[in-house]
C-alpha cells in the first residue's frame, strides 16, 4: 500500500503545468478535496493547498470590500465550489487556471532573469574553470564533478551565464559533438572478401547470446583513422568495455586483419587465457575488412580452445555499437579529423587512453571509467593495459597532450 502511494506521487515534472491547474480548477468547482485533486495529478495535497492560496484572487461585488465569510479561512480557501457562489453578495476568492498559470510564468521569468552571483564569485569561478575548459577542454560535467563547491547553481544556469558573457569561457570553448561521418567512397581496387565468416556471428546472433547470458562482458571494437586517402596509414584499434566506457587504444601500422590479430595475441599473452576469456567474452564490431579474421581473436593460440565470441553489427548500423562511436569524440578533441597519426607511438596511445578514462561521466554517476571499471577488470589487469588514473584537474584533452 505504501509503495503504491509513493508511486502515485512520483512525477517527472516538479512544476505544475497548465493542464494540472485546469484540473485543479475543475475539481474545486465540483467540491473535491485537496487530497483527491493531489491523487489525480500525482502531487501532494500540501502542494495543491499552496497553489490555491498563492494564486487565488478576490472579486468584489456591489462595492462591498469586507470579507466576512468564515469558510475562506479553511480548505479549500476559495469560493469555486460554493453553492451560494451566484447569489452571495460578499467578496469572492476564486481560483482560475489561466490567471494562476500567467502569474506563475511571470514570477518564474523574473526570478530566472536575476543575476545571483557577486563580482567576487564570478572572478573566483573564472580563475578556476577558465584554464580547465579553455586550455584543457574539460566538459561542463567534468568541471561540476571536480569543483562542486565552486558552482552552486545548475548546469542550465551555467550555460545561461556563458551566453550572458559572465565568464571567460565562451560557447566555442565547450567540447563539441562529433560531426556526422562523411560517406566514404568505395575503393574498387580492393579485393572482394569472402563474407562467409560472418555466418553465425551476425547482430541477431549477438542479441540471442545476450538474451541467454545478460551478464556477459561486452567489448565494442572499432578503428579510428588518421589522414584519409590512398592506402591509409597508421590508425587506432579501439576496444571499449560497454558497461564502464573504459577504452583501450592500440596503434596499428595499417587497417589490416593481421595487425588486429597481433594486438589480440599480445592481450592473450599478457592477461592469460582465463582472464582474456572473462574480460573479452563478447566482442561486437562492424564489418570492416580489418576484422575479417574473427577466429584468430576467438580461439587460444596455445590449446585452440574458444575464449571469446565475435559478432558483427548490421551494415550501416553503427548505432548498434553506439557507446564506442560516442567515446571516439574524446579522441577527436586531441586529434581532430584529418590529423596524421604518423608521428605517434604506442606510448602516446596509452597516455591518451589514460586521460580519456579519467574523465568523470554523468552516465557513470559522475565517476570516471577508470573508477567504474577497476572493480571488474582488476587493478593488476589495468596495469597490464598500461592505463593510469589522471587527477581531474590534470586531465588534458587538447592537441597539446601529445606534443613533444
């Protein structure tokens, strides 16, 4: 009984809407109690009482200015449902949805338009957040997690203050979304690949596996290219533990399956077959030719036992591995599209991954992927991945991170 009662008052929107106020007016007219009205619009009765008392208005009649009706001193505090409403000559207190909603919105607008920061507060905020957001590309959520005591207002208010020009941070300094990918031209010089290796590894097979084992560790896999064109060159192989947004980055000489195989052979060697099987139980990737040898990933190079299952997304359905696609935006903060990876080393990849995995995420309850994943992956394994935790204020997601 108590659970159903709590559920009845669980509403997404805290503020009353015009529709709510119309229901209040209608129910008052028919003489319903505040409790009944509250259950109808999923609000507490005290909320209804405050709404009616705050937004009621008086209507005088025949020039009489004295209020003598004792009924107005107790609920429902208005004359809407009174049987004598038409014939009574005393001043009447009424509740009208349109009037109440207009007063509410006028008050809300004037309240939000006021500036609630002093000059010293603005200076203090600027001193801390400007270097972090302008020079290191820290996100708004990152700054809120790092310095909650410095920002005593909501994130929407923060954006409004940025628009008003109160801070040195401008909209152009805020991390931008990754733009849509440009459609790639097909390279007709490539040899046609036999796609029979995808049989039994398609996306519906992945869904069947997850339905059978919903607790399976899912790792999304993709590649990130540097300078496009020709036969390409160095690129990144990225692996993302879906539940934690924990990403690994490996540098490949070319986008070829043999180099992907080499990375996984090294992972199996450093982790051991048991830990590799536990961490990389399921791998979900796209249909790129560099992933055309799934068996070299799935089976042990020592005894030939199956360690993992590789599945492929449907063609042109990158949203099926949307976590890793979105996480690539952090790479693009440091290495914008069109940047050559020729001068990078694997140590650079470890450094980049360490900074990215240390950024607190709203989706992880304001914990970083490093903090969220360490319990499952294990500190020893994270050390084998060469990932370290970076203090919040030292995180740098700009092109300066990899400059030497």
